C-alpha cells in the first residue's frame, strides 16, 4: 500500500492529481498580489518553495519574472513540468526537502506560499529550514511566509469528517470526492489529518484512496514565528495581516512574516 512513509512525500496519488481540480481558478487569490508586490520591492531572482503544481511559479515566469521552484513531491513537480511545457516555459524545478535546501543560486526573494512551512512538524527541522532559507538569500533579500492558526481556544479538538469537494475531472469525466478530518493538539501546537478520496462512475465508487498524516502540521503564534526568524539571523522582522501590508492584529488567524537578510 502506498503511504507517505513508504514514498517519502505527502502529496501523492489523488491528492496530487486532483490538486488543481480542487483549487480551480486561483488567478484572483489575494496572496498572488502581495507576492508580486514583494518581488517588486525586493527583486529577483525569486524562489518559490513548495511550488506544488506551479500556481505561482508559472504565473511569475509567464510575466518574465526570474523564478525557480522547489517541492518534495515528484508527482506535483511532474504536473508543473507538463503545464510549463504546454505554455512554452522551462522552469528550474528542484525536488528537495526545504529543510535540506541546497541550491547553487542565491535569491533576492524567497516565498513559502500556502503556509507550507507549517508542514514541517519537527521543531529542529524547522530551525534547519530557516537556516537554509537565510543562506540562500542575497544580502538585503527577504523571506516572506504566510502562517495560519488552524485552531483557537474554545474550539473543539476535532473537526469531524467533511466533504472538501466533489467535482468531475476533465480527463475522463469521472466524479472525484474528497473528505477530510482533523484533530488538534494545542499543548504541542500540532494537528493531525486524514483524507479520503473516492472516484465515482455513475453511482458506483470505483476507486478509493486514504491519506493519513500524524502529525500533519505545526502552528505558530505571531511571537513564535518572529522569534524563529530572529533566531536565524533575520532582521527587520515584521508581521502583516492576512495578505496585506498592514500590521497584523493580535487575533489574526492568518498572517505573513517578513524578514530580511542584513545588507
Ligand atoms: C499546500 S501545497 C503548496 C501549494 C502551493 N505553494 C500554492 O501556493 O499553490 C504544499 C506543497 O509543499 C510540498 N512540501 C511539503 N513538505 C515539503 C518539504 N518539507 N519540502 C519541500 N516541499 C514540501 C508538497 O509536496 C506540496 O506540493
């Protein structure tokens, strides 16, 4: 049976192949505008870490922005390569763990979109990733990462199974359903997840796939995220609200942390 443990990466099978089907049109997502503004201010080259199926890197390359991508899932990277070829683009894509990032180039802007940094669950691996992000920045360059809080005090410790999407896939018209379940451990700021996929022909389920990640991710308060940046040498560290340039409010469930490498 395929699992994250046997494969060494989490985004496999139907999670990878239905990623774009689930996300649909992302052109107007708020993070895209913010990241374009970050690139305008801090410059190129840009590194998109956890680039997945290429939502941002292909968009940026299409605009003439010099951007490389990193992801640990060969299945996600294969989709990006195919989409790039269809658009006449030739991205530099690297299959690496962000906590073992080792590239020949340094960057003015490093982005870790969609809170993918929080997928590192081991605290020392997260520190190592921060060290590597810092060493891959040019002086004066910036690291911008969004963080989200999946749970807050007073909420239940479990989010019961719920339907994430049910859509027909383009290649064969078959319906795909995804359900998800999450459990939260506030004392260690970790969450655990299960996903179940079904492929349906008519009324018959012809394929199922189960994904389980325990732990699946780690969350950080704003102060903890700032401390992580500062402990790894970043300066001018600031926290902005959601995908804006405005200072974050204390209760924000989604915030971006910006940190610069000393010039
Ligand atoms: C939530 S998706 C990111 C989506 C994409 N950044 C976007 O904004 O559309 C997370 C991605 O991070 C990748 N990933 C997870 N853990 C990783 C790690 N430790 N190092 C590198 N990539 C990782 C996954 O394979 C997946 O493609």
